[in-house]
C-alpha cells in the first residue's frame, strides 16, 4: 500500500502524521510525506520562496523520520505550486493508494470564499482520500477504533467494505454498518414532488420495498465480508429511512465513531456541483475522520 501524507505546519497536519505513525497498516506499506510551498502566498514576494522551501523540507523530513522510528518505510517530497492541484497530481504520478490530509475546519462561508485544500484533494485525487480529524468525541483509554462503514450495495460501496475488511485495525476495534433507505433516488425535490400525484400509491410502495430490500442485502453482504476477516461488528439500527448523508453523520456522532468509511460514486464536474455527493458531504461535515474509497 502506498500512502501519501499531505502536510503543512498546522496542528491538523501534525495529527495526520501521528495517525499514520500509530495506526496499523498492511505489511509493506510505504509512506511519502509531501508538502507544497503555496505560491499564492508568495506572488508579491517571490524572494521568500527559497526560505519557504527550506522550512517545508525540514518539516517533511522530521515527519518522515518519525514514521521511520515507528518502523514505517517513509520518504519526503517538497513541491512548489498550488496544493489543490499539486497534491492530486503527485498522488497520480506516484501511484498512491490513499492520500491523508488534515482538515483546517473552515466554516461553510470561508470554504466557499477561499476554497479548501482537503476538499480539492478529495475531488481531484485518483485514489482513496482520508480527511483526518481528532476522532471520537468520547475519549477512550485504548487505541481501539470505532469504524462506521456506510454502504448502499453498489460496486463502490463493496470496495469500501473490502478495504475495511482487508486491513489491520487496532485490537478491540469495532465496526458498525449503516445502509440508509433512501425512498426517492431523484436528485431534487422539484422533480420528485410530482410523483405523489402522477403515480399510484401501490407503485410508490413497491419502490419503497425495493429500496429497503437493497439496503438490507447491502448490510448482509457487508456483515459477511467483515466477520469473515474476524472483525468485531457492533449492533445498532442498520437500515434507517431518510436522507443518507444526514443519517450517516448522526450515527457517527451518536456512536462516537473515529472513522467513517464509504465509497465514491465518482461524479465529476457539473454533476457534483448540481447534485452534490453523499461521500463529499459526509467527508466535509463529519466530526471525525472520513475515508472515501476509490479504485481497487
């Protein structure tokens, strides 16, 4: 497994390094610690770029040394450019399986005005992305984790389940499965509203039953895959009815999850802008870390 840690000098980035150093990973995992000297800060004073590069080099070398001391294989990279573009590009060039990036916690207004490196990395990276946050709001004395796996039975959800099932986790970690029954798959209420008057209630009832069946089957499939690998799957309401992103966020908060894992349906460009993305919404608004799975 090849993991790219995208860091800067912020506390959020230090959390990324600590998480990578302490969490168990598959045998042979290699880490690249990367920092990008952001040219947007130095356009008026380019003479400071070299100083910034030296500072970034020191930062990534210290992080790589920390990982090496913990028995990890690690090296460092410093690039000059724009982080939102440079991080996904290097992830593709290196062939990363996972990018880990910290969240600076911008509120929605600042995120809209200034953009978010984490959001851009999530949208543009060709591989899985984890946005790292401090974790559970319910501190525990052991390193055991609570991992919430969200699935809808799709191929991308199957990849998310597979990823969790086939990776090591701290001893005594728990996994909980959730598959939200979404009654209407249409993307906006203006389109969905006429259904109530144009279609008979029997048809809507059939749609509801099929949606519930899909969710129940998704939970069964995930349960089989996770328990087959010896993971401890916690109980709970696994097939609530409603808006997926809201139920996933609520369940993670109420349960005290440390990590949410879900697949990406791979929407791009205008599709994502107009219709939104459950994975992106959960990743940007969760209280804990979120890993969005792409690829194999």
